[in-house]
C-alpha cells in the first residue's frame, strides 16, 4: 500500500533499489524512476497502462547537466532554458546515445526539464541519475496535484508517495521541440505561449498526434474525468439539455444561479488565469468523486493560460 511520506532519504533509498515512487513537482505529481533502470522504467508504463511509444519526461537537477542527456542543442533551446529553468518548461532535444530508448519511446529525441519544486530538487540533488517522471495517473485520466490523488490511484502498487504539498502550477509543463533550430510547441502547459514567444519569437504549434507523438500529452483524449464532461461557451444553455439530472458545473470567475446545478466549482473569483489553472485538476477531481450524471465546464478566454485550460478541457471532453 502506498505510504505518503515527506522523507527524502526514504525516497532516495527506494529509487536506488530500482523502485518506482510518486514525487511532487510544481506542475503535477509524477511517477518517478531511475532513467537507467529498465526494470523501474518498465514499471512506470505498467502502472500507468501507458503505451510504450509515448515518451517520458526526464527530470534533471540543473541545466548544468543538460549536455549529459542531450546533444546538438539549438541556441533557442539554451535561451529558453536560461529564461525558464527551473520551471514548467520541457525541451525535446536530440538525445545522447546513453539515454535508453525505453525512456524516449524509441525516438532519437528526449524530453527534459528542471522542476521548480524544493522537494523535487532536493531529491534530484541526492541522486546519481536523472528521473523519468510522467504524471502519476492512469493513462488518460486526470493528473494528480496532491499526494492523496496519487495514493488514491495507486495505493496497492506504489511503495511511497513523496509529499510536497499541493502543486503550485497545477497543470503539466509546456513542451517545446525544435526543427532546424526553430521551436515547435507540442503541448500547451503552465508556461504561456506568449511568454515563450517573448524569448524566441513566433512558435509553430503541433499539439495532436495519436499515432507517433513526439512528446507526452499529444493524444486527442487525455486528462479526462470518469464522469462524462461537456465544454461550452454558454453553461446556462447547456443546462437546459439535461433536466432532472445531477449536474456539476466548472466555471472561471462568476457562479451561475440555476436550480439544476447540484454543485459548482469557481476557479478564480478574481479572474486570475494562473489561479484558475492551478485549481483546475483539483476541482475536477472533486466533481468526479460526487457520482454526478454530467460535468459541464465553461470555456475560458482563449489567451495566456486560458489556452492551456481550454486545451485540457477539450481533451477531457473528447469522445
């Protein structure tokens, strides 16, 4: 049974024994394993029921060790790393030959980031290897933003979840790859596109691939609650379609006064998109536990982190 613990020495010991554990980051909790242990990495895929062709993100302690993992690093990648690491940015780069194909989904590229979480960094600094750490959820399900979420998913199969509190960002990292040195956005995330473009100029976007994804998070249906969920620009109109149903509602800023609503989650009464993003998954987890007939989510302003929230809600509601 999963033990929630704040003991970094215990986490180090388990990882050194080729175990897989839950760890916190500033984005979401991850399932972590030594990238050089095929036993431990295979367990990540097994626990998550994740396709082996879907690459994992490698977490490193500092940009100073980037060249040990990647080669032929474009100048714009260095600029982004300098601007946003540690932080919620993942870079997809040509891998060093030493990086196992199992970690990279058989590709010659590797996804890398430096997490901006004191517990994750303290852990990485006590290890002699980087960690592969995809989100600690069954493949396609809602990502976890607390240690309890992870334990609820995997209480029978994980020896430990390292507790680092609630995730500050609450949505996965933004993923950027490169083609001929120019950046391509593979996944919208906790770092807004506008912030990236302020450093490297206009970024091409390729965010969906169900066959051979270049990076994690590119599947059309993903990050989904078990409760059937709808995304709409007009929640009040959508409610009219479901008389006599137990409905949960997720809205950005203003609550909706409608007797057909059993429960509603307001993500940011002040209209702060960063706050809304940080609370999105936790709110969906709460709604998903209530045995609702449906969840109706409000479409967000399509700017900044609103684009990321809409992306997650679109994937959650994909049939």
